[in-house]
């Protein structure tokens, strides 16, 4: 048996591996773009296959496609969505900016599998043709933007669930640490007391707000460009095609996808994805802050802050025995940095939309979908392997509160700011606590010092 078969397209003959379900146009793209080894995410391929599946069903309902051909396309598309043909989507991310190569890759794989189902050999293009039947009523220019939105919207569901799980983990720590009084810090310098629970409540609220920001992008992601075909006019498609296909996709996914309000805008821009990546960028900023704060709070464990204790997961040094590093917070800050970079890439990509079509769609698809999946995994690991296992070092927290010069702050209401500052400096220079100085100076009795300088009374406004 030959190792390859000869296929033809509008440009001539092409050698295609005999085992491959792709065809001539895919093979040309493989040969033209040996660039990165990065592939279009599987979720994007599955979203395209879903469009093809329901396009065939609707075209048959409209009397535009032979039911036998439609059934074969439907079966083939379902198999693609099940992951049975993952190895047959080899095209590099860095390809034609419309991702026409990827659209044709899916068309060819589905057509070849459909022909196989109907008893014809791979590469025959009969009775099922990749353009005339699988791509009927469609263009790469409306399929690819629609598939990006479908894949992202579905992936975002999983991300939101992971974030809700992380928020819950922080809320539990907020409750667990509500009575652990510690010193606050501003400018990395001692500030007034607070509780560790209050500190963790800020982390929980950051995640809560990120969930809201991400959900606020869903409305625009649920607009699909399908039906716009080449430039937005809908040339070569039936007027009922897009609404029917989108309705079926919505029913299957449980997500309220709808026709784009303006298909010219839907084809020409990637604003909805840029908006979504903006929400992910904000989340990344929050995760960077949280990850770094947890590293600082756990630093030491004997010569730094050490107010919290992280789960020990693995040895931290190849030369220093017993050293344990904050590996999960370090993972999350690296993920955050990656997402910030992806946000910039997608923002630049969104700008490259001359006239009627964006020409950076493969890159936008790759970075938006993979960013979502990376965050989904990272956030879950962060909760499971770090946040849930954090313990409060209560003794250390009490010790640092007692030694803080900021305990003098309530005294300013009694003796004035300048006199209180003098006491703070004296305590620092003489290596004493504020409590010791005010009693020695006769400013307060021991009983008054216990009352006025009680950290528990500094956790909120007075009166």
C-alpha cells in the first residue's frame, strides 16, 4: 500500500499521507506553516465541528442537502467532537489570519470520514464534498469568529467554577482567622492592627469581583457571526440558516447564543474577546497580588514575617537541606504573568482588522482559549494545594503586634499626634514596646495602657 495518495484542489495535485483524514488544502497549510508546533486548541476544533454538525442538519431541514449526506456529516462531526480524530488537526497556529486553513482542515476531515461512512475512500470528495456540503451556507470568515466565541464561552464556565471554589476557600480562611489579631502593613512598614481574617477577606473579595467581571463579558461572547459569510452580507446562505443553527447550538450547550446584532462588526472585530481578556488580565493582576502577599506572609520561617504557615509540598533546595519553598504561590504568579502577556497579544491582535476582517484570529483563539484553561487549572490547584491548607502562626502574630510602634495610634486622640510620635520613636530607639514607654513616662497607668492600647479595640472605627 502506498504511503500517500494524490489529491487535487484548485491549485493542482498534492501528496497527502494515505492514513490522513485531512485533504489537499490542509496538506498545503502543513507544508507552508512549519512554524511553532503550537496547534489550534481542541476546544476550538470541537466548536467548529459543532457548527458543521448543526449546519448539515439545518441544510437538510431546509431541503438544501441530501439527508443521507447530512446524516453522514452529522455522525462524522460528532466523532470529531468526541476527540476521535484529534491527530488529524495538525495545522500550526501561525497560519493565514482568517484561519481558513483550520476551517478547511475541519471540512476535509469531516468530509473524508462522512465518505468513509458512506462507503467511499478517503480523498474521493464524493458523495460528500468539503466545500459544497460540509461548508454549505458558511464561510471561514463567519465560522471562525463564531467558533472562538463558542469555545471561549464554554471554557469560561469552567473558569468561573474554579474561581468560585477559590473564593469559598478564602471565605473559610476569613472565618477561621477572624480572631487572629496581627499587624497591618502599608508601604511594607508596620501599620495598625487588623485580623488575619480581614486580610483574607480582601483576597476573597478580589476573586468575587473577578467572577463578576468575567460574567459581564458573556453577553457579547454569546453573539455569533454565523450567517454573515464572507463580509457580513450573508451571501450564499439561506436567511433561516443562521438562526436555526444557533438555536440548536444554544439548546445543546445550554448557553443563550444568538445572532450578532451586526454581522459586519462581528466579522471585522474581535472586541468581545479583547473585553474578555481584559477581565482575565484583571484577574491575573489580583492573583499576582494575592500570590505575592501569601509569599510575604509566610516568609521565613524564622527570620521574616512568618504569620502564616503554608502546606509543605516538596523539597525547596538542591543544596540546603530542610528548605521548603512557596511553590504554589510561585506557580500562580507565573501564570498571572503569562495571562498578562496573552492579554497584550490579544489586544494587539484585535487591532489588526483592516476593513471587513480581522487577520489575527488563530493567534487570538489560541491565547484566549489556552489562557482560560490555564487559569481554570491553576486556580483549582492554588485552592487545593495552598489556600485550604494555610495555618495561622498565632504566636508570631501576637508577638509582632506587641512590638509594633503603630499601637501608639489610638493614643494620638488623647495626647496629640506629635507627642504620640515621640513615644513611638522612643520605643523604637530603646527597643521597648509602646506599652512599656507610656507606663514608664507616666502618661498612662498600666490599667489605662491595657485599655487604650488593646489591639482588639483597634479593629474598626470607634463610637
